C-alpha cells in the first residue's frame, strides 16, 4: 500500500514514519501542496493526504481519478478547501481529521485572559522600558459573563476550562450538549449577544455562519465587549469589526484566524509585500491580539492529525469504515 502525503512539515515526519512502520505501508512525503503541478507525484498511490493549503477542486479530483486514486484525507478538521460535491460526483471518498480539543480550548482561555489583562499593551510598554500603570487596569474573570457560540467538542472544553474561574457562562448552539448543562446556561443567540462581556466562537464555517459577527450582531452586544475567534476567519466581517473598534464598541479583539489568511499564515513572509490591507490595519490597534492560526499547534494535536489522515486512508483502501469519514 502506498500513500502520498502533501504539505508535510518537519514536525509531522516522526508520526508519518511511525505509522508507516506500524501499518507496514509506504508513505511518500511531499512538502508542497497538492496542485496541478504536483499531482503527478502521487502516481502509483492508492490514497493521498493534504493540509489546508491544497485547494482540492473538481480539476484536482478528476486528475486523481485519472491516476486511479479514489481516497483523499485532509489532516485538518475543516474541509472548506475540498469540493465535496465534486468528490461525491466522482465517487472519491474523503475524510477529515479530528484531535482532542484541549489545545484549542486552552489557547482560547489564554486569549481571553490576555485581553482582560491588556497584555499586549503591557508587553509593548515593557519593551521600551515604560512600566507605567495608566491604561492597563484589567478586569477579573469571576465578574464576567462569557458567551460560547458552538458547544461541540472544543466549545464544550472551553466551558469546562472556564467553569473553574467562577464566571457566568452562556451557551448557544443549534444542537444542545447535555454534558455542559451543569456548567453553562443555553440561551438564544440574541440573548448571548446582549448579556455577554466576552464572546468566543467555536462553530464551523457554513453558509449560515458566514460573517455571523457583523454590524447587526455587534450592535446587539455590550459596549466594550471582548471577542475571541479561534475557529474560522470568515465567521467575522472584518470591515464591521474595524468600525466597531474605531468607535470603541469592541473593547478587545483576539484572533487566531483571519479571512484570506491563505498564503500568509504558516509561511515566512518577512521580505514580501503582503496583499491583505485589513490584516495590516487591524493588527495595529492596541486592543487587538492576532496570532498566526496556531491554537491547534501542539505536539499531541499534530500527531493526532497525522494519525487520522493516514489511518482513514488505510481503512478506505482496506474496505473498512473510517471513523472521520465525510461520507463522500
């Protein structure tokens, strides 16, 4: 059995080798994304695995089928970079990854605390030997109402983490998670917007969630609200966020993701001209924290993503059901 892995990083190589040995299969590692220019490198493979920078459109999927490759996995939870309808039409089976929610949940709480305690401003001052206190007074979590939008694995773990701080926790989801009912109160989305001091997003990118944080929803929120997004950049309307920051409606913003981050995040672009004006402008605000899509990035999560990506292909090829199969 031969599998070709595209977009491989150095931090994944140990996990790939371990799987190749344990499953007695050949895994070819390619550091470039899957594209029309690299797809021939997968010739002779029964399956391929990618990360999020590979844009797997109908053309790529058709070429995979020509190469007699009928199985593809993405080592990411999200799968917006894959044309699932085309995959279904071409009868190419797709799987996504899963990993334990602890890393992203821990990171979310860290961003909340950094925003509450104005860490960015404090850090900038310390770098120029300014140790004054004015403007750095923070707030305590126990006095906050925190709204969690999306109570799947990650959202539920964030709630679990926050429950030890003594804050009031509100939750919204189209499907209620019975495991959190002792720690959080389910409310309508409008109630969550209106009552929360802090709002954190943990929903997938769907037509119904695209730019759900926009002028209309922000208008319903408290003045000085703190917004945190470790999910998908496209959940937020950036122009509306900038307006709300400039007019001090938003008290702090913490983003690990950003719309049109592709080709920027996870790359060294120090000497390049970056064509994302919103990203350049919004990061200069003293109350905005931005990190480069690393909430997921822990040793355990990286290994789990590789394991999912390879084992699901192994199951497909052997005629078994993959636990994370998308049913296409």
